[in-house]
C-alpha cells in the first residue's frame, strides 16, 4: 500500500534564509552599510574638519550665550570666533614649527638611536649569545635609515594637520554665526509639534555633548599643563609640543594615555641618553601626573558624563579609527554619544540604545 503524499498545505516550509523578504532585507542592509562606509571614506577630508568644528562649537556656545547678554550677538561672535580661530592657527603653526625643528635635530637623534641599539646588541651578545640576532648589516646604518624614514611622514602629517586646522577654523566661524538661528529655522520649516520634537532631541544631544566636552577639556588641561611644566623644567626639548600632544591624546580613551606617556618619555631617553638623570626624572614625574589624572582628577571632573559602556567605547575607537584614522579616534566617543541619543528617541532602535549605554 502506497502511503498518501502530503498536500501542499501540509508541506513543511523551507528554511528561513530562503524567504525572499528576508534575503531582500539582508541584501539592502549590506548594501547600505557598504555604501555608507564608502561615502564616509570618500568624504573624510570634508566631514572630519566639519565634525571637529561642530564639537568645538558645542564648547563655545554656552560662553556665547552668556557673553551676548552683555555685549550683544555680533560682538560676542566676533570675540569668540576671533579668539578660537587665532588659537587654532597658532597651535597649528607652533606644531609645524616644532616638527621642522625636530627635522633639524634629526642627525643627533639618528646618532643617539644607533648608539643605543649598538650598546643593546652588544650587551645581549655578551650576556645572552643565544638571543643575539643574525647580522642584517651594520646596526648604525640600519637604525639611521629607519629614523630618517620617519621624518618624511611626520612632516607631512604636521603639514596636513596645520591645513586641516585652518579648515576647522573656517567651519567654526560659520557655525558660530548660524548656531543661534537654528531654532527659528526649524520652527519655520516644520509644523509646531514636529518642530518641538526636533528641538527637544537637539537639546538632549546638546546637553550630553556639552557635558562631555566641557569635562574632557578640563581634565585634559589638568593633565597637559603639569606635563608641559615637568618637561620644560627637566629640559626635554619641544615641551609645548608634548603638552599639546598630551592634551589631544587624552580625548582618546585608553590608547591615548599610553601614547601621551610613551612618546615624550621615549624622546627624552633618545635625546639625553641613559647616562644622565633627566630622562629618568621626566619618566617618573610624567608617570605620577598620569596616575593622579586617571585615578583622581578625571573621575572627579568627568564622573558619568559619558554614560557609555567601556566595551562600546573600544568598539567605537576601532570603527572610527579604521575609517578616519587618528582624527576618527578623537571623534569616536562624541559621535557614539550622539548616535545613542538619536537611537534612544525612536521606538525601533531604543532597545539597542539602552543596550549600548553603560550600566
């Protein structure tokens, strides 16, 4: 007897991945992500300075609101924009001049680096012959060539930073001029209910970003000023450049602290050598500054201003660093905070936003 064949109605359904709607949705998401990644990479020269200018405008807007009550809007904008643009240009040119001076001192650094490597290789060969490297040519010429290779990219990076600072200053000038007009334009463009919703979301974003940036600027200054003073007192060259680097690196969580400590300390040992007390004093004093900042000053100043999970911060650093390089790492935390606030406003993405927030 032949068993009855199942009808079409009773036939088991195929796997979920064969559903046309699911496949179409996944394909659209993949295409959208790829297109977004490509566009962000291509528009990086425009978007990077614009984002930096936006966050600088967040820092300056509260001061503008207080100052215009006393001197009026035009004078307040002129004063704040002029001071900020001048400071950005001054920092850009100081950095570029320091890198040019560093290039002039390159022969001494090459000789010191080669001598340090030769001493280290000699000590290893005498005390642990089994760990000595096979000869790849004279160590002096090899190390000098490696140091010289770093000078070109470093100078190009400094020139690019100076040019980008000029673009940031131009964007910032227009943002300060147009920022006070934004609420009126939103109310003219949308119905009253929709306009109030948009302005409410914008207000929440403004409050969160201003809180984070204000706290981070203060904590960075608390760290950068003592670092610059210590390096100046000890006699490490380019103390202003290292202080500026410390200030900027403090905006990059976790990784920035390591870079801000290792670079000036490594330069101090390379400049003075290991036979003097200066590099050891600088290393100990800078370590104390970073420990006090990370364990006492920064928690007191910042507190819970960020409100984002540390794992999410690390993922954000990896994503924006891969996309926009070092400037992307500086912008990672503010962009993540803004994204979470926007997602928390919509019912569809609110669970994801609450998942990304710190507990």
